[in-house]
C-alpha cells in the first residue's frame, strides 16, 4: 500500500495555487458552510493591500557561504583559499572595489537587493544546533545547555506578540512541524505545513477538526491544559486564511522550485485577509550545508533563490505592496574560508540579503580575509541581534521589547542606512 | 494522603503515565484493585522484576538483505507491541529513554544492528550509565549511524566524537575542538561487518600513540575516552536534568537537581537508585500533567484505546515517535504541544477507524469515554464538552475521538 499523504512538494504546489494532482484544482477547496462542498471557488475579493508592514523571513538553513554571496573575486587570498570553488569575474555582478554579487542572484539584483555583510556572532559556535537555537531565540550569545528543553520564545514569536491585534493570526511559517522561531507567548502563530497537508488530503478535515476544537479548546486558559488550549486556538484562524486565499498571481510566473512555490504561497497568504505580520519561509530541506559538492549545490540553490526572489518582488510591486513587505534572509552561519575536498566546513560570519523597502547595494562591513579567527573563520562585524533590531524597527517594534540587552545592558541597535524609512 | 475515590484514580493514572506507556483501558481500575493505592502501585512498579529481552523471530532467523523495509517495519512493530502491552513497566520506560537519548536511526544503521543495540540498552537501562555509554560507544549500529564505521585514526570522522560529548554525556561548553579531534582519533579503527558479525577493531587503524583528551594524556581507545568523560563533573547534571524532565517535568527545583546529581556522580552513575529517588520524591507526586505526553506515550495509549494492532508508520512520523527513526541526531524535540502537531494528531484521530462498541450504550457515556482514555479528574471544560456530546446522542466512536482530542490526553 502506498503512502496516501501528499508529499511536501504537493502541499507547496497546492499552497502556491497550482494543481496538486490530488483532485483539487485551482483555488482552495477548504470546506465550510453546513458541510456542503463549495464549487471551485471564484477568487476572493482580490489583492488586499496590507495597511500594516509585514516581514517575510527566508531561512537559508545549513549555513549559507557569505563569500559565495558577496564575492571578493579579485582578492588573492580568496583565490588562494578557493582554487576550485571560487567564483570568477564572469560569475559575479561587479559592484566595484573587487567585490561582486553572485551572478545567479542577478534577477533579484535587478528588482532591488541589499547585501548585509559581517553578520554573525562575536562568540561563534560551529554547531548547527547551537547557532540555530541562538538565531531562533534571537540572542547571539551562548545559550545555557538545556538538554531536551524547549526555547521559551522565538524572535518572530516575540515580534508577533508585540504586533498582534486581538485574536487574529499574527504569524505563520511554511514549516512542517513547529517553527521554534515563531514560538510566541500570547500571539497566535502557527506552522502551516501539517495543517495544509491534512487539508489537502481531506478537504473536510478542517471542518471536523474545528468542530472538535470548538468543543475542547475553548474555556478557561488556566491550569495544566492552558498551553495545549492556547496552542490550538490559532487553528481556526489559519483554516479561515486557507479558505480565503486569493488566486495565484497572474502578473508573474513563479519558478517550480521549492523556494519558488513557497514564495508563490507567501504571495497568496499576504494578499489574503488576515492579521499575519510575520511570515517564516524555511529552506531547511534545500540544504546549504555544503560539506561536499559546494559549487554544484550552492549554484543550484542560488539559481533558484535569485529567480524566485525576483518573481516575488515583482509580484509585490504589481500588487502595490512593495513598500509594505520587507524580505530578509537568515542563515545560522557562513562557511570556512579555505575549501576542503570540494566542500566547505562550518564557518561564522555571513552575508544576509534583503529586498523590498531597502536601499540597494552593499551594507554592513565587508569581510576581512586577512583577519581570521583561530579556526580559519571570518570575524563577524555585527552580532546578528543588530540585524534583527533592524527588522523589528522597520515593523515599528521597539528592539528592546523583543531582543535581550547584552551584559552591559545595551539593547542592540538597528544597522543604519539599509531601510528606506 | 487522603483522597477521594476519583482523586485516587487520578493519582494511579499519574503513576501509570510515568511508569508505563498507558494507562490503558481498565488498567487504572485493575491497579487500584490489586494495590489499593497509588503509593502502593508506585512501589510495585519500582520493585517489578526485569523481563528477559526477547528477540523477535523474524530478526534472528537467516536474513534476506533485500527485505530491509520489512525488517524495519517488524522491528518497529514488535517493540511498539511490547510497549503497548500490560507487561511494559519501568524498565521499558528506561529502555525507551536511553534509546531516545543515544539516537540511532535505521535509515542509516542496519535494523539488525539496531535490534542488537536494543539488547545492550535492555541490559543497562536500570543499571549503570558509565557501562551503558561504553557499550554504546562501541556499538555497531551507533558506529554505522555516526560514521564511526570504516574510520582510521589517521583520518577520523568527527561525528561520533562530537555527538558523544555534545548530545550524549556532557552537553556543550565542557570540551574544546581539540578534544573533539582527539576523541575522534581514539574512537576510530572500527569496521562493521556487512554480514552482521558485529564491529571489529582493526589494529593498524587505531591510534599508534595515546592522545591528550580533556587534559588527560593516556587516552587511546573508546573505553578510555568514555572513562575520561565520566570523570567530568558536567556529566551528572546533564543526565539528571534530562531524566528529571522525563519522570517529573520541566520545573524541578535547582537544589533538588543538584542533590540528585551529586548522588548520581558519587554512586558511579547507578541509574536505578536515581530513578527510584525521583519517583518517590514530592516533586513527582505534584507533577500531574506537568509535561507533554511524548509521541511514543501518546501512540501506545492511543493504540489500546482504539484497539488497533498495527498503525501505518507514515501517519505516525509527524505526530508520534517511531523507534529508530529520530527526526535528527538530536532526537525528537520537545514540541509535542505545538499547534502543528496537535492539529495533525486530531486530524489523525478523525481519520482512523474507531468502533462504537468501545464504550457502553447507556450510563455515563462521557465518563466512560474519558476513562477509556485513562482520563480521571479532568478539567470541567473537558467534562462539559464530552457531556454535551453525549447529551446530543453522539456515537461511541465520536465520544472516544473527542476524549482522545482532549487537551488532557496530550499531557502526562
């Protein structure tokens, strides 16, 4: 017997507005209204232009190599360190002074891209788990070892807490399973993947689960069942959002890659009526953790990323949303300067990408190949909570409300000059 | 302690939730009949003799290597059947705990070696942590999983060394990268037989000279690596806090944890006295619904509630724990109360076949459904919700589904 569940890809295709090959075509057949199946729905009153600013955070999971993003393509030290993996002058968009943007991002550069260099931690760690925990939690400092312990709250969760209006769904992730970065204390945030997969498998499941939840999840939020009830509360809001997803965009064609489908889905979600202010788009399956075959893997990922970002930005422009939607990438670390057997070990500082209401160009501090740490890694110019502070401030959220001060009590300051106010 | 009858049943249910993978239908009532109180039941669970390890016939017979999928299924199903049975007790809980702790996946290691790893875990689960770790550091399935197979001291792989420290013994912050590299060299030199004859050390592949590891300079092989690690103060609190989270909950008094760590360390890492102390503590008694029900606990209780013998693995991976299929080398994260998993579980409960015959046609059917799920002294919201359903004449199946979806069922 074969697995009846939709694949991750089928779920993404469905969310992106395409046919999923499981008997649903076009819109979003998520039933309601007396349990009668809706006919193939007409598009919902279109393009809700958001009156609030929204953040789309694209997580490039695995550790994206900063030196393959913004490339010191004329630096002798780079050429010595990357004899087989280095990018040549014909593989970059020349930005002057020996620096170039990986030309696979060219399409995104054309729609406006900010490259923010030197982002990492002043006390770096080479463990995925440690750095992911820190980025999700929103602190660049070492976390106390908590075996099996769950993080109290995530950076995007706290931002959602600060922005949430009443009981509306404030944050979502295109993740399967929980997205720790979205863990909130009060706001309604939800991981879409499993819900979408179940709805795709059985369009009526939404109704039945909602009936179940109406019965069980309501009631006093206190006592041991408080957390379980609180977690179940946003499901109704999510199902409502899924029911009201507008048609896939006709203004642009999204590529068929994972990131393409995710951003197409993001476009629909942003255009649906909802209170969603933070949207998390994880690239954990596309693994930037290039211990081997770095060029082959990274080139392919950046090909996809560049085209998808450009399509997304054009889509937002077309819908009059470009000023209201900020797109920003994260990655838990960069990669080792010197290559090894066709791959790159874990690193530290990296270059983040931003799109939307930004000033295009190079920001932050260019990496210094002459000043590596004891493990052969780049030093970070900025702790990543300053990058986060930049994003929070644009959302009109006080960084002090969502980020920890350092040991001297200093709250991280936004990086200047990147965002058009 | 004086409790109402319902209160005593709830206390019994709590003991069963923490010392078995239930409570299963009827087991609270039976336990109360047999032992009279939650306190007596607890002592009986602690005193229960260890069952011998049973290897399933399909694994130990001559094996067709092309049938890996079937063997994996069989391994999972036989262990789930054991955990879902009335025979499973405290020893089984510890076996599962160590299995989830020393992560190993049959997506990479072979199922036959995984089964033999289970034998080691069975032997040491309520024994000694130092000896258990020694066994695991040389275990064939673990070597396959963390790339210790086919390694030479001159060109080692750091995976096993790093995870042995970071995930299995001390946690981060107690060793350097140099220590990881030294451990990698000392742990190298194995070849794991593809004919299932076990793991063998090849002399010429092992260290020619001892290395310095955690400040000690005579370390030369897996056993001495483990022995040196066990000399670190950090080991006891790392393990104690994880065990306390499992048997009690996330909020245990720091002084209490420190006391248990000191005893664990000075006993030479004896597991049984530590677990007994935890179970007999006031903290345990007060930890009703203090933590989420883990995936495996949820799964085993559910199986018995709906009376299913087998469940399809692909349904289970997102919402439960499938043995030997951890989500990553860090195991299964403690996100059992996330909305995605809760939704997916409720959807699963809606989809599976449930018989109307599981609860009686008459009487207090809401209570019967809750008790079938091992839920006693539940919140008034849950009782009211089930009561409303019963009043509307809901079927037995619907009442059981509703009880399984109740927030209390998601908790231990």
